[in-house]
């Protein structure tokens, strides 16, 4: 099947409005949205959750379910109106001309069918290929998406692949019929940053190879900068600004775009000297949008009697390439005015060592044949000889890809698991082998956790106030119900939630508000150590800034020790004092934030830093893409755990990396690296991220 070349816009969305109809009312999800994608162009659609970006994608796929309807405007694909096509015509176009890649790869794969068969279905249905041609095509595409041993992969089931491999298969499936338009809906949110970098690189290369146009939906501005030519920023159902990446990033013309950039930790942000600025207020619900400009109530430049009147149209920004903004005042605002600094904070004095880990090991015994149990057992080495200390008022970040052992070590610290070997000393008392049920109330209250997903950690049938009071009862705080209720209200003040939230149910709260309740509960017993496990990764950028700021403020006030587990190095750089980098159960680098973010690096840290997407056009990054996935902890490689993916391995003579685990070496003051490289090689290392150097 040969597709004819088309030189007009591949996708043309004009004044599109989409509503969802409930029994009570019509809920407008997208209003007056226009965008176009030219052949071979990638358009990034950016905004917080609930702004309507996925609804636009589903509109393009004509897949709005029975409640959703296009109530105005049109979507044209290669000049033809999709809304006027029959089901038959749409079926032909979907999958062959327009393909979509979803956020959760497992939802797109059939668990009971081998990968090869799933891939071969596409060209057999859409292009009428026979089985042999389809198999060869599948082999070709799996090779294109850089999966190892393609023949074995085609013969595997989805559960036999890692998350990154599954996502590559979903991309391969979308590319099987060489579509003209590829829609990617947050395709990398569930992936590690190194895998994300490889997948993004892959999508860019394949876009060039196949000449595919792309609509890339994301809330990560750095990713959009790296993958797209143009960007469209959405807020509350409307496009508020669109233009080329350079125009929008360097000459933004809408207050929301500006506010978005101020709430993300770009290089140079500092939690004390240059704190992030969170966007005030909350996102409006679809049926409670304000009159006039949707962003009005949260905007620094709002003018009553003008910004809250009537419909606000998109206007052309003169002098720039296809740059538009939905702001009445954009020509009156001084966009280059220096940012009014958020209040400069005093850094808390770092106190004595509270927590010390000494050669901690955690091994699990698992059945080699997990399906039927019995038989031999294998050992999973989740943590290998972890040693570090954490002081009062200090933030220690723990960084690494999934599977590196970060959460295992958190479980041992919390007492949900016990250590296999080694000690965890809390105030010089060993708690590593004490399970949580045998710990004293004080020990339990002292070490608390804030979890990644605020939706899973609250009891849906209990009010917010009751959940916090429950924690106070467990920690034996307060003599009676009245005292506990008073303390609960003070905790709500602490996390900046209105006191009336005490009587609300979790379902009435947004994600950011739920996460605040989780933090209030963790601090109920005056916790001295708080383990925050990816506490902001499930939240929107503007909410992230507010929640990280809150954690910092509580830390200053209560001298809390914060162990911040994350794979987002931008946030780590912003808020941590020291950083510990983990790989496959080992600590490969440990030092102050400045030491870890500047050379010399452990080769793994170097690759991690290069993988972080940064939303700044003036940053130049070294380009290092890690090949392959993290090896399994059940079957780690001999020698250095990182040697299978290391680009410096050839610099070490005598195959030492494959034979011996490297020793821990101290570089400068307290900076440790576990690596065989010679001092000369470390001295040769160049910085991965350079600020203020325009990217080539």
C-alpha cells in the first residue's frame, strides 16, 4: 500500500469545542481550540492535568465515548473533515494513517498473545500483507526501536519484558503501518529517566526516518523542548499560547506560560536564595470557570473590568513565526522584567547525626520457579552494603532507576522489612532488625513516610480530619479528643489547607491537596525523619512547586531530616543538601549536591544527568544514551554492577570491571565514588550540563 505524499497541513484543528454530557449538565472540556501540524513537524501540547490535552487527542481519533461530542469547529486530516467520515472510513484511517501511543504500555498489549503476533496483525489488517511479509516487517520495526535480540522478543509475551521494552513495542506497533500522524499521550511518564531519554531519542529518529508528523502530549516542558518544533500551551480547556519552541520559551507572551516556567526547578534555582514560585490558587473545575479569562483569578496582571469581560480571542504576536497568545494585556506587560523574588529563606542549621546506616544488606529468597513455588530458591540482592549518615535539618536525596533498591531500603528503615545484615542506628540505637510491630511508639512516630501516590494512601471512607486524628491516637498524642482535634487543625494550618477541609472526604480533594494531607499525617507525631518516596511525581508542575516548598518550610521549622527518594534530578538539585546515587543495590556515588552535579562523576551519574530533560534553551547538554536495561537483582553481572552499560569500561585495563566490585574511593571532602577508573580519567571528565551556553 503506497501512501500519496501530501503537502498541506497533515492535521488542522479549527475552533474545536468538545463537551461531555451528564444527566445534569453539559460540561465543556475544550473550547475554541485551533492548531495545525505540517508534514514532518512535531507539535507539543502542554498543560496541567484536566486542561483538555488528552480530550483533543481523543477528538482527533474520533473516540470520545458515548458522552463526548464535538459541539463546534472541525478537525481535518490531510484536508478531509474527520467528523464527516463514516465508521468504515475512520477504521481505515485509524491505525494505518493515524496511530496513538498511550501512557500505560500494558493497557495497549494483549497479555495472552505473543508480541510477534500482535505486531503482525497491523499490516495484515490494514495493508493486506501475507504472514511472511508481516513477520519480516515486524522484525524490521523491532530492530528499529533498538530492542535486543528481535527474534526472541517477537516470541515473548508482554509480561516477559520490562516497562521500557513494552513501551518500545507499543511504539513499534504504532509504526508498523508507517502512519502520517503519530499521537503520543504522555508516553514516558511511567518510565525511568534514562529509559525516557532513549525512548525520546528513538521517537525523534523514527519521526525523521518515516517522515511522520507528531502530536506530543506532555506536562514536561523539558521533554517538549527536546522533541518538538512547535508548542501549544493549554489552560482549562483553551489554548493560551502557541508558537515555535524558541518563541514560546524565550519570548513568552502569556502570564500562564510565564507562571509555569517559574514553578519548575531550572538550573540556577536554589531553595534558599531563589525559591520556586508556585502558581497561587487552584485550577477551575470545568463547570465553574470564571467569566472572561480562565486564568484571571490566578494571574499577576489581572485587571478587573477588562480581563473578566466576555470572550478573549487568540491574537497574533507581531514579528514572530505563527506565534499567538490569548491575553488582552500582552503588549502592556514587561516580559523581561526581573522576577520579583520569592522571600529568601534562611537555611536551617544542619545538626548532629540522627540516622546512621552501617553496611546494610537486604536479600530476599525467592523460588526460582515462581509459578509453582518449590524447587530451588534464588537470592535477590536488593541492597548491598549501604553505608551513610543523615543529620538533623538535612535533605539527603536518594536517586536511581527503578529496581536499584531505593524503596527496599526505605521499607527496612520503616520496619516493614528487616535487614539481612548490618545496622540502622537511630540515635545510636539499632532498629534495622526490629520489625514495625515491635518498635516503640516513639520510634514509629520518629520515622514516617510520604508516599508517591496520594490517591492510594488515604482511606476513602474517612474524613480528612479523622485520618489525622487516627494517627495522633496511634502516636499517643493529646490527652483527650478535644486536644487531638486542636492538634489536627494546627496540622492542617501547617500544610496550608483550610481548616474546613477537616470534614471533607478524600474524593473531594485534588491530587496536590491529598498529598498535603499525607504530609500532615506524617508530621502528626513530630516526625524527626521523613522518607519522601517520589512525593511529587504524580502531581502537576505548579502543584509540585507548592508541595516541595511546603516540605522545605516544615523542615526549617521542625528541623526534620528529609530522605527524598526521586528520579527527577531537577528537583533533587533544587532541594537536596547531599545526594546518594544507587545502582542495582550499590551506592555508586555520594556527596554534596554541588559535588555530584559537577565532574568527576561516576559513569552512571554522568549518564543520569545527561538524560534529564531541561526546559531551558540556553542549556547545553552532553549527549549520552545508555544502552540496555538495568540487569536483574536476581542475576547481577559479575564485577562492577554497572559494567554492562558503561561507556568508560574500555578505559580500565585488564578487564577489571568484569571481575571485581570496585572499591569506594573518596575524591574530595566527603565525595565518594565506587569505580575502577584512574584519577587521570576522572580529571579529564567534562561537565554534562552547561548553563548559559546556547544549545547547538
